[in-house]
C-alpha cells in the first residue's frame, strides 16, 4: 500500500512528488502518457509571471507571487534553465494606460516587488525593436523565462532519486473508496493508497468524479504559438505583453531560455480535451496581434507552430483542497496560467494539507535536493570537449547539427531513471529536433539510438504519445534500413 498516489506527472504532480519525498512516505506518481510533461506542461508560454495579473485575494494571485520567489533556488538545485528577464505590459493609448495603472495597483495588493510604471523612452531603451506607437507601460523585474520540460523532468528525476515510484503508461480508469484507503484501478494494475492527489490537468474533473459528486467542470481553452529561429533571438530582451482582455493576458512576444523567440497565445474555448492542433485562422490572429507590439518580427524565420490547452474551469480560481466527500483525496485542479509560476508554492501548500490530514509527517533525513541535467556539450570549451570525447567517444558524434547535440547526450537522457523513450522525449530533454530543420536531418538518427538503447525495432519507436508510430514497416525484405 502506498501512502500517497499522485495522478498526473505534469509540473504540478512532479513538484508535489518531489516536495513529498522530503518525508518518509511511500509515494507513486502515475500518468497515462509514456513520459513526464506530456500534457499542458508540454505546451505553454514558459513564463514565470511576476503576479500582477491574477485577481487579488485568489489562490492564483497568492501562489503566483510566492512561487515566483522560489524559482532561483529550485532551478539551481535541479540544474534547470531559468532567467529573470523582467516583463513589460505595454499601452498603446490612454485607455490602455489606465489598465496599466490598475494592473500596477493590483500588483501592489498581490505583493509583487520591483514594479515600475515606465514611459515610452524607458521602454524604447529596454526594447529598441518595440513599436513606436506605445505610450508607456508597466515593468516588473521579477518576471522570468524557464524551460518547463526540463523543470518537470528534473523534478521527476529528483523525486525518483529520493524514492518516489514513477509509473508511466498507467491510465486511471476508476477509483474505489473504502473506509481507510483508496484502490486506484489503472489499465494494467490496481494500486492502493491512503491518500490520493488529483493533478490530472485537463482530466481532473473526471478523476474527481470517480470519488465525489461533480463540483467543477474543466473547459479546455486553446492557445496557439509561433517559434522563431535563434537568428531572431536578439530581437527582444524582456517578456512583452499587451494589455490584458477578458480572454487573458493577451499575445506575448518573448525570448526563450534557449535563444529563440516565442509569440502567442490566442485564447479559444474548445470542447475537445485533445484538440492540440493549430489552425490557420488562430495563427493569423496571433501574427497580426504581435505585429502591433513590433512590426519588426520576422515571420519568415518561423521554425514551428504549436498549441496548448489551458485547464480552465467554471470556478475561476485554482481548486486546491481536500474533497468534502472523500477524506484523504486532494484535488489540485483548474491549474491554468499562472500554474507553472505557482507550482512550487502549490506543492508546499499541498504538503501542508497532507501533513494535516495524516496528523504529522516525518522528515526523510536522506532527502537530496540536487539533480544534474544532461551535460551540454555545446557549452563546453574545447579542452573540456576533448576530455569528454576521450572519456566517451559518443560525445564526438554530433547528431543534431542545428542544436549541436551529441550522441553522448542523447544516450545519457535515455539511460536516466525517468529517461526518454520517444523521439519527443529525447527532444524535451536535450533538444535534437528543436532547431531550424525541426528534426529533418536528425530524427532518424535519434530513432536509431532509441531503438538500440531500448532494445526495440525501429518500427516500434514512437514520436510522442502512445501509438504515435513513425514507421509502418520495411519497404523491402533485405538488409537495408527502414
Ligand atoms: C497556452 C498556455 C499558456 C500558458 N502559459 C503559462 C505561462 O507562461 N506561465 C505559467 O505560469 N503558466 C502558463 N500556463 C499554465 C501552465 O502550463 C499549467 O498551469 C501547468 O502546465 C499545469 O500543469 P499540470 O501538471 O496541472 O497539468 P498537465 O501538465 O496537463 O499534467 C496533467 C497530467 O495528468 C495526466 N492524466 C490525465 N488524466 C489521467 C488519467 N486518467 N490517468 C493518469 N494520468 C492522467 C496527463 O497525461 C498529464 O500528463 C499556460 C497554459 C497554456 C495552455
């Protein structure tokens, strides 16, 4: 019997798993997908918000501001790319300027530090490529950008190192409640747990409804994006928002921690929880809206587009509480934006809930907060490169030329405890396929390495989700490659 089973290995579930591993508990984190961070955590703007946007008094406002402050320490411990770039909300007219002032006041109420109202000249100094039409804005120093994939993967690896069991390809189909424990029926097995934490993102209402009456409904809200080549990476220094509307924070133009530019998202309420495809209309909207921020955005340098789904609800705030009808069952649901920014603070709060329900938790004296990410060959100097190649010749073979990723890095990310098993799993960890050619040259090599390392046939290698086969079989019966 587990003490705690966490359903969902997105950034929320993995944060909670790592935080709970500080205590002597038997913990499992399970996900229906074949990898960590395959849900909403995979596709978002990757911003650690300052915290002025959420309505004062909400959990969103409180956890955003608290969470933001925790990122330097956590990213140091887990070796995750994080940069405090600061953010701007820009105004194009006096009406917008009024909204900016309202945001500023809200930021003060929410406890955001280091915000200033700035004029056009100060903004132009910070962002020379911004539109001449802006009249002023708000600058928040604490806003940052992060790699959300490496964050969730780092959290999962560290949690596993500290004793947590990670069970992937494990879809929860039903949950039975008895007086003292829960039986979680997954497609392949039954798990027993004293406490269950529901971090199932877009499916959190369905998981809640397995043990209690429906109390909230998830309403997927899609956002679509462009990513620009690193050639355009120096265009902007900060995260630049336009004034928010009733649909959210509006179209953002921002640098990424890897040196690209991200542009988006829009906001569309859609019925489909799996509707992660992009559409020409929405991308066109994003393109036109962003050109208002800067007419210099070079759309010919777009290397990819993608869409993510926000787990919006009918409640309007994060839902983080023990179920009123199911003792020991905690919902962590409706974690839309700023969920990534709030995740560390949410995790600490959930641990307090578990501590209260369990009547006290005992510290795990062996907890080790440190995790090292896969070595970045391209960041080494030439002497270090020579040394590592002497140690392992796989670091002497570049597989992804756009991102300069070696076979050694790919093998390391597959052999790790919460290692990659798919082409996108490798991409999330070490980035082959994230550059200009988007895997056009390296995808087959990555598949070959995956097949060799996992002892599989090439035709069994998946791109991403379960059943996302890339090859259908051999075109000839000879010895040639697929
Ligand atoms: C367009 C967009 C932009 C955003 N931008 C930002 C931003 O810039 N900054 C910010 O702070 N936040 C942002 N967010 C919000 C942030 O991405 C989310 O709050 C966060 O990723 C939610 O993480 P999660 O772990 O709750 O959900 P998920 O990552 O979706 O994880 C839930 C997991 O549960 C699993 N699951 C579901 N059902 C089952 C089942 N039956 N059995 C087993 N497993 C199951 C899923 O497979 C999934 O892996 C954005 C969101 C979107 C969509």
